[in-house]
């Protein structure tokens, strides 16, 4: 299908093509990467000119493999980039291992040269590890937020779809890369061009940096009940110091028995069990994503005793917290097992 070229409406249209350098970390997420590079390709078609170019970079300069096993041929290694290039680190699973010392040093070097540097999906972890997000706002995939918060005190972590804080950009992963790129394209060539790119991608609802990355609680649990949503929100906000069922019920103006019936009816579990599942999910994230001791993980998730934590963890995930650390390459599916609560 041919596209009639649009005339850019922005007076600030770049005189030369803007080049993006995608740093593909080991086991990067294909969707986050594709959602960033495809809008650039389509923008060129829409404009009828080469407004954007790109290069694929990675440690070793030969090949990079994403989390689904597909390999990409790289254009360059950790070479010096042009001053006006935009460098985007594409992360995925096991980003702690993928953020190697050569990569961190390269990011720091390019930062000193004034480059715009961003992180797609878990790529923000590599930027934070290199110290490039200190004093900045950033976002990262919701599954990695618990570990990120524990490790990087100097970064203001948000739950936004994407963040552009000066010359530091970050996205939450998945299609949020597309939202970031549409923002860039609109700034370079006008909203009409960006909207045409979105139409070509069958993307009918572009998001802004004010949108949050996770589904609303009613959508996630499949139930639209205001008091139930309110209780779950309180649970999620009080993991380290869990609230009692009586306190939760009082906060929403019902009795403990009514709260029990509400959870049984809509979620087929007690409030206590649901709360425990939330705490154990956070514990698993911390075990898999940080170097925190098991004792500190237990305390961060509201367990006063390591032995009680271990007992609950084993009941839920069919493994101990200590063994979990040794099986990070083959993680136990979330919500496995049953809780005796």
C-alpha cells in the first residue's frame, strides 16, 4: 500500500535525519524494541523522506539474542557514537546479568559526551546501574519495580508508561516504546504525522507520560466493586507493614465478616490469603531481581520471622526462598501452589 507523503508542520523539524542507536542487551524484549523501531520506519514512509536512521549496537558487535531466542545481526559494537545520536538501551529478562561492566562504562562515556540516553523495558536498570538516572524521574516494567526501588534510592521511580526527564528517557516495556516514539515524531514533524504513523500501526489510543502502565484494579481482577478495589489498593500500598482485616474493613466502612464474604464471593479466597499472595509475589520479585538477603526480603514483605516466611513461600511456590535464587533461569510460574490460609 502506498502512502501519500505528508508535509511536516513543525518549524523545528530537524535539518538532518535523526539517528537512533539501539543497544541490544542480552535477552532483550523483542516487542519493546520493535515498538520503537517500527514507528521510525513508518514515519519515513509517511514523510516521503529519510527523517530517521538507526543502528543496532551490542557488546561484541556481532549478534544479539532477544528473550524469545531470535538473533539480530549488529551494526556496531560499543563504539563511539555521534554527538546528536539518541542511544536507547533495550532490556529484557535477567537485565542484572546483561548490564555488564563494558556496557555500563560505555553508557557513562556516551553520557559524558552529552548524548540523549534512554532505556526501553528493563533498559532503565542499566542506566540506573551506570548512575545516569540519579536525581531523575524514570519508569521500568511493573514487574521490576520492587527490585529497582530497593537498589536505586536516588532515582524517582514512577508508574508512567514512559518518562522523558531532560536527556534521560525510559519506558515501561511492551508497546510503551511506541508511545514514546510517537511523542518524538510529533515533536519533530507535527501531530498529523504522528497520528498517521499511529493509524498505520492500527494503534488507536496513543498514551502520554501521564498514563500509568498497569491495568486498573477492577480490570485486573475482573470485578468492578469500589470497596473491593479500595481494599486491594490499600493492601498493595502496605506490603512491608500489613494491615489487619479488621483495619481494612474499617477503612471502607464494613465489618470484618462483610469483608470476608466480599473476597469469598468475587475472588474465591479470604482477604488474609489474598494479602499473603501479594506479599509473596513481591518477595519473589526481590529474590529474583536483587541481592537482598532472605532475611531482609522477609522483612520488606511484612514477615517478622524468616522461618515463617520460608514456610509460606514453600507452601505457595513449592520451593524455598534459598532455592529460588538458584533457579532464576527456570522460574516457578507465579501463583503456583496453594496457601493454607
